[in-house]
């Protein structure tokens, strides 16, 4: 390796890939799938794949989770039954039914009516009169999407992508050891699997060195390839052993501390020789050194000696004597592929008979039983059907498409194999929430399914997660089908999977490389899998040299100059938070006391959520929940810190904020306005992930600021001063206008990179300061001075929203900016408690501080022109918790805290891609107050502030009683019991409040005398 080649190549990869990170699921630049092809695929999904029939065709899908194609299940006949009624209840959409003669009938009659998502099948036996006989049989599964509507535009051509990946892999730290020495790097623990990992290193280095034109360090790479291959040759099983000349599956001395269970150097998985033999052929092709070809031939000779009479091989053996470790028999498709390739290279067909016997055994066994068991070195061989995979079935499909293109029966089998792989392992849309049980530890990626980059392909049941090698296998299967049949559908499917692979090359931690886990973070890099992806992309480049392109952007109007586009392709995120805004005070919610045309226009530009909630009816806890994406009761931020407490209390330091996540992902981050999450130095915004801060730290602030004057309202904190960073500045102006000016400046200053801006207005919180500019526009019909003050603040806020949206539109930022608008809680309607501001929460009951609807249901809009529909109204319950998950996913940020987030990504729901409810239930706790909403039911124990008394549990049907007037708890004790149990289960995961609230809301609060008022300590 030359001194300059590695850095230069790294820089080239980084420049090519670093700026390409984007959220696949929400990419605006997409390739639309052909409508006719989609329609055909949906129609064909009603045809089952190898449906089980007792004594005829085994039921293979007992451990399956998802189905794209109509399944049939192993339900037993019931004595006395003459027919069976099938009922499918999807999580969304209508229930469908049909009747069949047998309980194992495929779901073909109704399959095209079952909506994507979780579904429950019930089969009830019926007698001649149609009466039920015996107990019903049930099965839950995920009805998977059949084909995507669109897929992300490839980031580069297939060939450029493959070459970039090969270059990045060869010059990575993983392969550096072969340039520097003759042994694997002990820091790269994957070298514990020498047959596939050392072999893949040798092959990748050889392929890189053999490119035309030759790279500058080709000679050094070729030498490195030889070193890796020679290392394998030296450690292979010796002459005289049963599996002579095959390299071991597990390293005999290195990484013993990482081995587990069956992963013992005394054991050998017999398919590994075929994998390594292929790598030797790669090195031979590059070097023309006969010793590597001879090594491949000796591996084939061992297969010939060890093949059993029926054409099979044992899968897991002791290499010295060949005795079985388990009863499993190898699915020999990889051996077939290796022997085919060896014959082409040597023109020696002496192993053809061995290959043909293996094919015959395969046709008589896994093709009949459909037991496509996984063969992976880190998963112990298992009983039939427990660990199916697409790899061996895909290998056989490729073989048949290539060798039997004109044989109708064989081609039909190849098509069945391809459909099985797709049915069980290809994910065109959001994957199921459940996974096969008893996964191996790597299967934990399944629990992060919302971070998968779609479309993708899963590896196996025991590692139910997307892997680049699996995508590579399916790309090759689809290409083989396209070549054999001329069908355009499999070519489109190959393109869609390949496009995702190009997006995996964008992560800054592994620039240029295909991520092993097809997710929004790279994780461990299995470079044997990368090599398979490189080969598949090169194969696709031969068949389809130029990737599909999205439609060109519309030309700018000649009458006006085109707005300056943002440099970054990752979306900006703008969160606009108002303070104590009344639900019924804006025009789109029926407000009439003051016009709010700009707020109404923002709502009309996107999706207005009519059942949107915050996590608390108080400023601080509500902000803590939104800012972390977690119920704040999980970490004790249950109450507002009382005046004087902010010096010592606030958001616990172990909680990551949205600022942390976006800052770590390379975004410019800023907060403007009200913080209220901690006053002590370690809790300032600049210590919680924000690059810039312009605003105030505590609960309340004056609106009118003058450098030389005193504040009008003594109750407000911080008087006339505003923090810029850590510096407290005197300033002139009206805070709503000042905050808007700063926001516009922030957007312009950070145009060259993506930004996250949290704009937290103090409008319309008290003090209710009236200034002429806005107060004169309050209708004369409003005479109450406090109400006039509130409305003047609302008018000023509305003007600022107009300035923001106009700037985004005219600067060309609107199409690349996701906007959330909401209030931290409901209007403060109770005088004199809780910062009374005259807010109108109609048609809701209650207000700030209470868990009635008026305290927690808030105005909530999500706007993203070109991505979200304009003017849509969404009625399912959503939460401010969802802002974090949505924003992080659309920004393609793989949060290390995803598992702990309590929200969901709203975009699929708001776009209509999912019609189920985003949340099964939403929960609240504020001191003695408790509430849960599930569907249209709400169970609440709320507090009356005047009397400081609790209501006790009350039940309301919000679909009929939005004002919560009619307590139905006596009529529906079963619903009360169910919701109460759900709340208690949720609350069991919470922690005690870290401090007391005011005595109004918190009956356990001691008399306040100023200073700290901690109930417990936690740091």
C-alpha cells in the first residue's frame, strides 16, 4: 500500500458518500414503480406458495411471521364438521370471511382484501346446519406489502457503487493487516471465522487488484491477497483427515473467548469448503497462480469422497473423522454453485456427476419438504423449519433459471423458490413488530425495525433483520429470473433493492462501504457480506448499466427567479412551540375573537391533528417529554420546578435531548425562546446538544424589553434581559418579534448544512402585555382587559408565523423543511391559579394543570410541502412524544436511544400509508392525577383546583362526549377495569417525582419557603 493511496481513497469515498445520508422511507427523490407491474404483483399474491396438505405437502410455515402470498395453515379437521368458516381480522381495514371444506385451505379468496399489517385468523368448524363445532383455531401473522409504490433513487450508478464499495473495503482497517503482515488482526474479531472471513479478504483484495485500469496500489493489494489465501492454505485440515484441504469454520487458537456453544474448533460446517473454494478461484483469476486453483480442486475432491450414496453431505461434523455432530444434512446449493464454477474455469467436468447427484438429492428432499434451513456458522443447526432462510432456496433458483430456462417444469420450480424467498424475507414496507422467538443475540436488530432502510431483505428466522448479503442474493435471484424469462417485474425488484444498498454507503462512520445491517446505523461490518453485495451490484451493472432516474425537477417560472436551493439534501426540522395556547382560540378550531390567518394557513399547508396530546398539562414536564421523546415520568420530571428551584433542578443529565441527537448527526442546532428545563450551568441548552441559544431559561418572561427601563411585570423573571449563548444581554424589542428575527437569521446562517431549530415562543403565556402594534388590532367587541392582552399576544404570534412561512417559501427551504406546530399545554382558564391567561379551550373542558381534555389536547400541525398532503385532517390520537421519533427518522438519524423512545414516526400515518392507530393507548400522571386514552375511551382521575379535590376514576366516550360531561364508569365497569389495569402496567415503569410541584396540583408538597424543594435526588 503506497503512503498516499489510503488517505486519498478515503477522502474520495467520504466526498462521494458523506453528504448522501438521507431517510429512505421519506426520500422525496424517488423512482415510481410501474403501476401495471404493481397491479399484477398484487393479483399474483393471492396464489399461495407450496400450501400444506396433510400427507401430501408438509406445512413449512409454522414459525413464519410474515406473508406476502396467501398462506395456508396446519389446522386439524374437527369431528362432525362439514365446512370451516375463515375470518381474518386485520389491525386496520375491514374484517373478511369465507367458507371452505378443509381447515387448511389457503386464504386466496380474501387475501387481496387484507390490509398490510398485523392480522388475526380464526377458523371455526361448522356442522351441516352452520353451527359451530369445537373450539375455534387461531393464528396471528403480519400481512406484508407485496411491492413498493416507489423506491429511493440510487445515489450513483450500480458500477460506481460497487467500485466505491470495493475501494472502501480494501482500504479499511479490517483489511489493513494483510498489507502489513501475514496474520489476521486480533482486533477484528470476525477473523474467528477463517474460512469465510479470511477467504473474503483474499477475494476482495484480488478483485480490487485485477481491475482495469489497474489501481495505483494494485501490486501491493495483490500481495496482500496472496498473504490471506496462503494463511488459509496453511491452516487447512491436513491430508488424511476426513475433510482434508478444507479450511476450518472456527479458528483453532484465536478469539477463544468469543466462541460459544457449538462454535468449537473441533467442529466443522461442511458448506464452508465451497465458500472458500470460490474465494480461491477469485485469487487464481487475479494471480494465475496454479496453487490456488489446485487448492480449489482439492476441496472438490474432498466433497467427492465425503458425498453419501443419496447425494447428500452431513452439515455439522468433526473434521478429523467426519462423524456427525448433529443430524442435520447440508442443503448443498453452495456446493453446486462452486462445482459449476470450477468446471467452467478448468474445463474439467469430472465433478459433474457429484454435482448432479447433489441436485437430485435437493429435488427429492428440501424441494419436497420445503425445509430451507439456515446454514450459518454462528447459529447451531436446528430442527426442520425452525430457522428458514432465503439463501439456499435462492441459490437453487439461480441455478435452475440459468441451467433450465427452457424446461417448463424446472422454471416453474425456480419461480416458486423465488416467490418463497420474497414471501418470507423481502421487506418492501414497514416490517412486522414481532419476530420469530428464540433469535440469536444478533437478532436484536429486529427490535429496531423502524430504523431499517427499505426495501431490504432479512437473513434468517434466527437473525430476523436486514442484511446486505441477503439483498445481494435476492438481486441475483431477480436478475436470473429476468434473464430467463424477459419479465420486467423482477428487474424492477432488483433495482429497488440495489437502490437501498447505494444509500447504505452514506454513513460517515463507514463511508463508501455497504453496511452489513441495512439500517440507519452501520453496526458491525461483516465484509464477506459486503463482498457478496459488491458482486451482485456488478452483476446488475452488466444487465442494467444505468439506474432508473427520478423525474427532473420542474423548471422555475420565467416571471420570477428560482429560489436559492439549500445545499443539504437532509431535511431541516423546525419545531414551533407556543405557550398556554387555548385549543379554541385559533381560526381552524373555531376561534372568532381574533383572526389567525397565518396559523390557519400553516395548518392548511400540511396535516392538522385534531386528537393531539402533550404528555403533561404543565410547561416544564410537557417540554421534558417532547424534548426527550419519553414520558417524563420515566425519569422523574413530573412537576414544574417551583420558583427558586431552577438553580438545582431540571432535566436529568442522563436524558438525551433532540438537540443531542441532531448535533451528533452533524446538524446545526438552535433553541430560541423559552427553555424551562434547568437553570444550573450543566443543564443550559448549550450543554444539552444545542449550538446556539437566544432566549430565557425559566418559566415566564416579560414581552416588552427596553435596555434602560424596568420591567413592567415584576412577576416575570429575568426582567429585560435575554441570553445569547451564556451572555445575558439587555435588549430592546418585543420578544415574539425578537425570537422570529433570530429564527430567520438562524435559517440563513445555516443554509449550507441541515439544521434543527426549536423555536419556543413565550406567547401566549402571562404577563398579558398589550402593545399598540398588536393591541389596536384586537376587535373592539372584546372589552375584558386581560382577554385583550391575550389576544394581542396571539395576533403578534400569528404575524410571526406568517413571516416564518413566507421566508421558508421564498428562500426555497419549504420543500426541505419539516415543521411541527403545537402548544405545550392547554389554555390557562382557572383564575387565579396557574398563570391565568383567559385561554379558550372550547369545545374541551378544563385547562392548564388538569388532565381533562382542555389541559392536554392541543393544536398540533405537521407541514412538509411536497412530502405531506396539504389540507388533510387526521383524527387518530397522536402525541408530542411522536415529534422526536418522526424527526429523527426523517433525518436518517440512528438514535442510540430509539429503544427507549415512547413515540412513533407519524409520517406513514399522516401520508395514509398506514391506517391503523399510531398508539394503542396514551397515558398521563401528574401527582394524584391519572389518565389513559385508548381508542375512543378515556379514563381520568382529575383535580379541581378551587377545592383542591380529586374526581376519582371517571370514564368518558370522547367520540360522543368531547366535553367530558357524562361519566360512564358505572355503565362500563369492564372498560374501567381494563383501562385501569393498562394504566397501572404503564405506571409500573415510571419513577417517583424528583421534586414536588405547587400545592395546587401536588397535595403532598410542603409549604414553599423558597430554595430547593427536592423530593429525592438523582444525578
